[in-house]
C-alpha cells in the first residue's frame, strides 16, 4: 500500500465525512509509523462521540450516519539533534581526520601489494550466526526485510570476505591479498575506543600456508604506526599460537569440540578475576589438574620457557620461532613479545594469533588477528590457508590523542574567486569554471550584497575566509579589469599582487 502523505486532508474532506471516518479507521493503527506519537494529537470535533462509536460507524455515504470528522493536529517539536547512541557524526573537521586515517590505511595496504575490496553493509543474518553461533544475535542490528528475509548490519568484515572468496572459487589465483575499510555495527556495551558503529581496516592473505604471511601482516601494521608517528615505546604486539592451547588440552584428553569455548574463557583473563576464569574452565569440563597446568602455561612470557614446559617438538614452537626470526629480518623485533595468554576470542583462529596493545595500558586492544585455516568450511566452502587482521578506527584515534599526535588538518583550497560588483557574478563564475577545468580547486564567493558591502568584505571578510581555508591566492573580478579581459590576483603567502589576462590564469 502506498503511504498517505497527508492523512489530515482525507480526514477533513467535508463533502464525504463517512469516507473520512473510514479512512481514519483504516490508517489509525498505522499512524505511529507515519508520525511519531510525540507529535500526534487526535481530537474529535464532538465530545459526544466515543471511540467505540467511531469504530462501529457505518461506512456508507449517508452523512446522517457518519461520525463527526476527526482533526489531526501535527505539533512541531524539536528533534534530538544528537546521533543515535554509539554512533558519530562527521562534520568537516572530523571528516578530514577520518579521510587522513583511511588514506594511510590504503597507502600502506598498497605498499604491500594488496588490492581493495568491499562488501554490502547489509548481509544475511545467517552469515554471522553460522560463524559465531546464536549468542551473536544479541549483538546484531538485525531485522526481517520486506521479502521476509532475516538480514543484519555487519558486525565485522571476515564473514563477508569468506563469502566472497567462496563465490569467486577457482576464478581467482592464489594467494589473494585483499584489504577493506568498512563500516561495522555491533550492539554492545560501550567503552573508550569502542562504539556500536565503527570503521575497520582489514588485511587478509588467502592461500599462503607459511608463517611468512603473518610476518608480512604484522610488518604492514608496524609500517602504518611509523607513518603516523607511533613508536615501539607506544605500542607492542603480544604474539602466541592457538596450537599451544591445543597441545595442553590434548594432554588432558579434552574433547576438541570444547576448544572454542575454552578460547573464549581464556580471552577474558585480563578482564575478570582469575577465580572466575578457573570456575568457567571447570564448568567447561576441565579437570582441576588441567585447569592449573593450563593457567601455568598461559603465564609463560618467553619461548625458552615454553620449550621447557612443552618440549621442542611441539609444532606451535616451530611456528613461533620462525615468526620471531622473520621479525628480526623485517626490523620490527622490538615491537613483538611472546605471551601465551593471547588466544583471541574468535573460535575460527587455528594458529598464530597476535594483538596490538597500548604499552601504557590505558586503552583496549588496538588491533588483532591471526591464522584461520578452517574458516571457509564453516560457510560450506573448501578450506584454504588464510590469515588476516582487523584494525578499528576508534581506538587508534584515542591513542593519537593520548600521545598528542593528532595531525593538524585544516581545510585547503587553491583559489578564492570574488566579484567586486553585483553585476559581475557571472564573470566570476566563468573565471571559477576555467580554473576548475584546469584542475584547480576554487571557492567561489556566492554572497549577493551591495557594492559597499563588497568593498568591506574584500578588506576583511574574504581575507579571513582565505586564511580559514588556507587559500593560496585570491582572484578578484573588478569592473575596470574585467572590461580589459583581466582579473587581479593576490598571492596570500607573499602579499604579491598583479593583473593577468583571464586566459593566462593558471
């Protein structure tokens, strides 16, 4: 049914009051959808007609049986000007910062030979439940569309990546090196650096089984940090492997189907008391002995100590030694440290995992990732070796603020073009158009004021505007110059002024 743009028009149709009453009855239950309850007042012209009588009124055209017309008063109220909780506006100054950040994401990704991709913000709800389980539903912005399909705003990018890789199948050559910068939505408790809506930079390598892929990913993040002024004294990476945990569980004959649950519990180690961790592990069917040894292993902070506890033949140890050797080759060894407690909460990780952290401990994890060789089969595809990371925009901005490293990003325009007479607006427009055709950015003064105002503006307002916009030059279109096919140019950095023919203006 088409929406009724003006219900009050129908209701006040005095020549057909019965029709108006019927229309009101038919749309009354829908009015909250058309107009919020806070701005709707419904009042009957006669106080003698009850709502029951209105509901039971005949629908014929006889005016003698019709209910009195109903008046719909739309009361204007000021709306809440804040964005929905957990979301953000991006006015120009914030948008400049976001664009700067995203540009650095893109340039680093391209430096490492990655290609950009993207996916719909709206995906099938099943895509995320399949990967994370039913419990994720409470964190989804999800609903049923008009085709009775369950859909959701994406809470992360990895499931969409998996879907696209499966869709492409053998039409693409491996390894794939893809990156994305996408908006994500997750309904959860907000903390500093965590919002319900955020942007995330993902880099993923599909089809590379060797630990060199993880080394390359960490190198790309380190490169990004260096570009924006973050050093190894500000940020570090905690590195471990899921295979360490698997080895401990295997020694105590813990069923493989409990692995994901144990990972989720361990991921809370720095968030809840250790006794709560123990209780949750016991409830996951781990024996007291297994719980104690697991916690001992998770406290290990060096590969040498890990080798003492697990032995030199453990596969996880070989992977980690290889990664730390590559870090020396890349030149970022000072950025990384071994920490067995890092497992990452997502169940699909299978090997090396890493997490970027603020060394002062004031912020939550800055980024995180690892190897996920068995993700594609979760969605019905054939598994491929894969690894990747996610990097949110909110935490890094908080870190830059904390360190006093936010860049000064002012608006910038090359030219401000201003006419000195009302009658020269067209001339100024043609000058602006010529400059734009040559690739020059132009802020054309649009105000239409008397000549006296123009003179005052040129003396004050336009120069203030030029300073605010960081303009390089001011192009003035005056009557005397224009008659000779010329304009006056002022170079704002030096104060130099000259006249030039319009055709020679570069």
